[in-house]
């Protein structure tokens, strides 16, 4: 156990100093939900403190208390030994506290440097800000073009902007809330390597909130684990191992599949996990007597051009059969999001066609794909999957409100009853159908999306980054559901940047680079090295 009273040397090296942050007895309730329950946390300069927990464990709420976004109902805060009341983020900034948020707080219409400069007081020099952006990006391995429009950037590049925006203010207490959820493993490694050096030499205190076991084990000095709003364990990182951390997070044993998913691309053997043999089930191919499995979805020669003629999809073709999972791998920004948008009726094709059950479906025609039986879990649920200010019931039924309407008018009683059935079937953790969606954890919000899409009994399910930002327990649930969906005869298109996830779930794998398919492999023939080469643009 960590002794939170241990004195450490101050940033200037002039002897012992008080902890950078002491949170004592922090309690926060949202209605009947206790998000944080008597939580204690101590942060020391020169150290990175990891906070682990399931979605909804209270991690982000605790950090929002520290940053001034949430006022606690009880508890005390000390910064460098002095009692403080942090009313808002401006108070936090004045105390040298900054946070990289899990969900982006950027303005799409502005450039990178303009977003970084937002909130700065006094007159600004655009040249100085651009220079600072470039210097930070080079120091931390987060290359970015200062003049790029944020709305044109991939999710990974937007996360870089969020991190640079935080670091520009040169805080001495940094909070990273799931900072690498959309970064590549190489980008994550570079970020934490540089961060550890800066923390050690400049005496900063850093909190890393994460659900990735490997990330916490490799990047932190000490770990606090939360479950259901309370601290359930504390220990030095050097004494921790993956299996015990996962068990403490979830409160039970979880499958090795889920633990490996939480690790991303790490070598799991080094972290105390035994590799689990994979015995993939073959896709549902019919017997010789009945012929080949039914083709459900065909995309033929799809081409999409973006702003300024940019190539987003280029002669993209793929076919899915009933009961199989086809994985789409690739470095983010190579057309995956556009592919999902085409199958969501959000983007028209410049060339090619989409065929569902033998019928051409007009891409870009509102609702056409859904009517044809294509369901979509979007890669960013907050951007295009849910409406946070609406209720759970409204989000569950927004795609097909006619299910609970009488003569064109919504029947409140039927809506609540139907939503309650889905809440129970998909084990959605919430206070009831009338709960606002923002009150749910990320994992439960994703269950709402999954339930809404599957209740329509689709022929095709497009699952884009379905486990992004989820903890090991939520990953286990989501992957089991995807397997069951395929077993029920639905064709599943899995678009994911997590190669372990694709290797575990997919029957076939196609690799995208620059908007086109550069290789296709069966799961038996696929491995990380082969996929990595193809993701670099090499033809198979």
C-alpha cells in the first residue's frame, strides 16, 4: 500500500515539501447516484499517478473536482499544502492545474493554433502561438500542422491538439483523462517517454486516468484503483501485475481476451498474462448441398472525394456474408471513417455502388441504409451516436420512433416499457428510462447504441471502434455481443484500430491504406507483423 504521508523533495530540490495535491474525503452525488464516495488521493511532484477503474467508477468525476468542473458535496482539497476551493477551471489554471479531456473540447471551424490560443488573456501574437505549437509538438512527438483546420483532422490528430493545448499553459499539475484512446501505440510510447523525462526533471505531478492496464503499468509510479465510486486498492506500480489490476477494477475474474484488449498491442507475457490459444470458429459457410453462404453486403468500386478533391475512398470493394465478421484494419485517417459514413447514409459516392441483399442502396440518401437493414455503431458515439441531453428511452428509440407511436403520436407509456425491456436485455446501468444519457458511463452509453441498432434486427452491423474508451469488463461484454450477433446470422463489419481486437474477432481481415484495400487475409494467415506491413501501404 502507498503511504500518502511520505515526504518528497520539492521541484526545486530544496528539501521536503508538501504533496502537490491532497484530496480528502471527496464525495459527489448526482441525484441518487454516488459518483465519488469518500475518496482520498495524494499526488507527489516528480511522479506519475495512475487511476484505474471501470467506466462509471468515478475516475473522471474525481478529476473534474480537481479541475473545477464539478463542485464536491463533501471533502477537502489542498494544493502544495494549502487548503483550496476550486470553483471553476480558471481557479484551477491559476493554481497551475490543467487537464487533457477524454472528449474533445475543440472548435472545428478554427485552425490548430487558434484552438490552442483559445482562452488566453491579452493580445496574442499568431506567430508566437504557431511557434509554440511547433516546439511542443516536436518535444513530445506530437507532430501537427499549426495552420490545419481542426474539422479536417482525424481523431488521433485532434487528440494531439488537446494535449498541446494543455501543455502550452505549462502547468505543474497535469491531468490526462484517457489521453491515448485515439493515438497509435508508437505515439503513446513517445508521449509517455517524454512525459516521464519532464516529470522527473521539472518536478511536475501527473495523473493518468486510464482503463488500459499496459499503459498504467508502463507509464506510472503508483496506482489507485476505483470501483463504484470508492477507492478499492492502492499500490506502487512495481508491485502490480495485470491480472490483479483487472480483478480489482471489475471485482471478479475477467477473460484473458478482455485483458489483452485492454493491453492494446503490448507484449502481454511481460505483464504477467499467459497467452490464450485462439480457436476461431469458421464463418457460417453453407454445406456443399446448400451452396456458399449468402452474400449480404457488397461494396463495389466505391470512391469518395472530399474537400479540394482529397481522395477519401478509392476503388474500395468488399463483400460480407451472413454470419461472418470482416475486420477492417488500418492506421486511422485512411478512409475508415468515410467508409462508416457511407454506410450511415451520411456521404454519397462519387463512383461505385452499395448492394444489400441484392438491391442497390443509394449512398447519401437519408435513412436509405437503415431501411435496407444496415445498422451502425459510429466510431464517436458523442459526435453521431447519441444525444447526451436526451433520456435513455429517447436515445434507444430515436431511430425508429414508430415502434412506440400511435397514429403518429409518441405513446409515453409504450416508450418507457419498451426502453425498460431493452435496459434489462442489454444490462444497461442507469437509474431508469428517464435518466439523461449524460449520467451514464461510457460503457453504458455504448450499450444504448448497441441495443438501439440491434433491436431493428439488421442484416448488416457496422461496428466502428466499438470498444474505444471502454474498460476490460465493457470490452468483454461488447465483444461477446458482436460474436453472438454474427452467430445469429448478421454480417458484421468491424472497423477498428485495435489489431488485437480484429485478430480475436474477425473471420477475414482487409487492410486499408489511403482509402483503398491493400490486402486481405484470413484470420489463420494474419499476424501483427503482416498487418503492420500492410498498414504501411505495402500491397499484399
